[in-house]
């Protein structure tokens, strides 16, 4: 079957940019198209979390500062809801333990 035209070995196919194609992982035009689409997608995601392409270092610093503040705001928010619920739950729990049926213990 080595002379059968239906079966070609990839090494026998002529390629104008064989080394470049191998290095890029595809034809230059296809790789450029994929990189452009991926860059737009990543740009949208980074813009959504507040990155600015013209001042990337400042954007990274601002992102970490916002995450830091958000973390402590979340703890504060959680603590306030815990205290609000505990004002109701703990006395009810205590009363049910105090006046509950003695046979269930």
C-alpha cells in the first residue's frame, strides 16, 4: 500500500511553512484567528473584573485591594447575620433544652 494515493504519510505532504506550521501548531492564519478570538474573550473577562489594558500593574493592585476588602466585608456581613439569627435561635434552643421532655435525654 505504499503507492496507494488514498494513504498518505504526513511527512510526504508538501508544506511551504513546514517548520513554522509545526512551531505554531497550525497554519499561521488559523493560529492568528484563534489567538484573536481568545484574546477578545480573555479581554472581556479581565474587563469584567476591572482590568485596564493601559495600566495593567495598577489594575492588578486594585484587583487585589478589592478582593481583600471584599473578603473582610463578607466576614462582616456574615457576622452580622449570625448575630441577628443567634438572638432568636439561641434563646429558643435554650428554652427547649430547659423545658424539654426529660424522657428524650
